[in-house]
């Protein structure tokens, strides 16, 4: 199996070097580039095409949110996954990062094993947010549904796929969805893959966002009901 190639983006050289030491020591991970600001992150990211970008938020010039947006709009194939690393556990950053296309959001004070796990999760194509962050994200979108937001493909979802999407919005894991719907986890994974493909979504976090924004799940409603 090929190593997961990483780009580390932070305006502090000490943090970059510390992350490099931790990550290069882990089998299967390899830091292939560093950037000190968002503009440099976009330039280097386009050139080296990493699998995962560890992106700081607050940086001089272009911040990590805008850098994420531009990097993911560059049409790279395969598209890199962005894991936001920040000391600021603030709602506006979470909202903006997910909007920009980030696949995960982790605080810098997380222990190394959590960081390594997060990298592997997003590299595998899944999304990762700390549970408290996920709850606030859902509350944010639940507070502002917009029935006008109906992504192409929503009408193409089968009844079972709609059930799975509502379960995702409830924050259920694949195992919990499988138990609730009396199907196997493999079947759930297949349904989720079909949902993401039909709605042209990057990962399950975007699916949750769409479920609330489109009004499929409404504020105060139990998505599991």
C-alpha cells in the first residue's frame, strides 16, 4: 500500500517541524511538503498533489479557509482531502471550513494518536469531526434550512437511500444505521456511496449539511423518526 502523502500548512515553523517529526515517524505516512501561508499552500498543493492537507486556519495573507476553497476548486485528480487543524474551537470556523470543502476539523491540542487516526480516516474518503463539533455543526444548519436548496439528484434517491440520509443527519454510525434498518454494514456503505454519487457530495458531513439545508430534516424534528 502506498504511503499517505501529506502537506503541512502552518505559519509557525516550529509547529510544522513538530508535525513533520510526529508524522514521518508513523508507518504509512509521509510529509511531502510544507507551506507557511494559504497562498503558498495552494501553489505547493497544485504542484505536489498530496493525499491529505493539514491546514491551519489563521495565517497571514490568505487564511486556511480560502486556501481550502481554492485548492479544492483547482480540479486536482485525485482531489486532496483537507483536515483543518486549529487552536480556535469557534463555530464560524467550523461552518466556513465545511462550506469550503474540508473533510475534518481537529484541535491542535489533540494527542498524536488522534491526529494520525484523523489523517487515515479522511484519506480513506470519510469525514471526521469531533463529536461536539458535529453537534454544533448540525445545530447551525438546522437553524437555517432553505427549501430552495435542492441539489441535483435528490429526486433520484430511493426511499431506502432517503432513510439512510436521514440517519446520517441523526449522527448515526454505519453500524447503528445497519441495526436500525435491519441490513448489513456493507449494504449501508453501498447506500451511502450511492447517495454521495447521486448528490455529487464529497463525504457524509456534506450529506448531513444537505439534509438540513434542503429541509429533508427540519429543526426540532428527530431525524431517526
